[in-house]
C-alpha cells in the first residue's frame, strides 16, 4: 500500500492549488501555464486511493440549455457520490484546467453555454494560452484525467467516424485518444448519428479494448442495439474493474471503452431516431455544417425532430452511465488496495 500511496502523491505533486488572483496581470503572465487546479475532495480521494470518476463538461456547455444543463450536471455528480465515488468534472476556466468543479464553477460554465469553447486535444494549448474558458470533450477530459491519475471517465457517448467519413476523413479525436491514453471511458456506445461499423473498425486499429456491458450487441447511444457485434462482453462492475487493472499492469498504454445500453424505458424507437438522423444529416450538409460544429447541431436537430424525446433519453443514459462508472471505480479502488496490501 505504501508504494501505491507514494506513487499517487508523486503524481499529484506535479499539480497544486492556485487562487484566481494569481492568474491575472503582472510581469509573470505565463507563470501559471501548465498548472492544473484540483479540488480538495478530488485531491484527498486520489491521495488515499479512493474511487474517483472524471466527468466531461461539453455536455454542460454545449449539450443542453441553461438551467437544465446545470441541474443535470449536479444530478450526475450526486449519482456518482451515492455510488461511493468522488466526481471530478473537468473544464478549463480562464485558462486554468480544473479537475473537480465547485457549484459556482459549474454554474459559471452552464451560463456561458455555447459561447464557451468546445475543447479537444488540439485546442487545449490555445485555450490555456489565451486564458479562455470552455467545456472539455472526451479527448481533452481523458488527457487531464490521465495527468492526475484518474482511471475512469463517464460520458454520454463518444465521437466516432462520421457518415461518409471514408471520403471526408471526419473522424473524432476521441478515437485516437482512446488509442494513446490509458483511461477507461464508460458511455452508451457511439452516438447514433455516426457510422458505427467504421468507428468500431477504427477503434480496433487503435488497439482499444471495446466492451459491451451485459450484451453482445454494441449499443448505439439512443438505441440499445446497433446491430454490430461487440468484440467482448462483461457482466458486472467487478469484471470491468479486473479488466482495467490488468490493462494497467500490462502497461498497454491504450484506453478501454465500456459501452452500456440505454435503459429500455428510455430507448427511442429505432425507426423514429433513424428518420430524424437522416433528416438532420441532409440539413447539415445543405447548410455546410462540418467539423466540431456538426455533432452539436445534429444532436440538437434530432431532439427537435423527436419532440424532445432524444434529449430526455440523453440525460437518462448519462445518469445510467454515471451509476455504473462509479460502481466500477469503487471495485477498481478495492482491487488496487488489496493488491498493494
């Protein structure tokens, strides 16, 4: 246990708490570049080997309007706590990467909404350098979680290969990040607006372990099934935790994707959602909406076309993912504690 504790403390030693006043003005404007602010409860949990679950923040800034985004963020954090883990919502505020947000910080980001930056790996340095604020996507959240030693990250659904990606090369950086950063991402699979078969092929190329939870059919975000067979299936939080522990011990240096089907009562009918997706895709193409703007547009438009049903389902699946992600984190902390004792 002592060696694990020393390792965790050494990792945390690279980061320290700063105050808002220390980021402003003066001759040393760049003195805090590279600093990460970690909340006290996250710091304590990591130092003591307790379960911590990272949460992304683009769902707050770009996923839904205020105050629904703030209410959802608080509810998801509460679920993580109820299951025995510490939530660590990640964002960049005024150029400072923050691991674990206060209620005031959550509200600030929620009110910024889509005026905040949508931050993936490529954007991190620019947002920090310009002291901007924004929500972290899957890839950026993975990076910061890995930096401070958080092993598990919960989101709604990951990005992937877009429709017609074979010609446009529009492929989410979430996939390459999973191939290079040893974080486990718990999600409802791949967003159904994407090309799921090609996304699974790309994840295989990146060496990512892809798991479906209690099913052999890979989930499709709004729908329980995509029709694509999952590479492997696990059926309990304990099994998932063992996989994560082995991946770490073997030092494979790649991530894991655990895909959970949306609860049956919140699953949107496949025909309804597919029709809405096709309509939204045509409209996005006609309007020339591409790149990082495309996914928020498609999700918003699909929500409109389904009469709000898709947003309700989105919130339900995030909460479901948070519950399982926290349970896995607790099991993982127990395994690592026993292994070091």
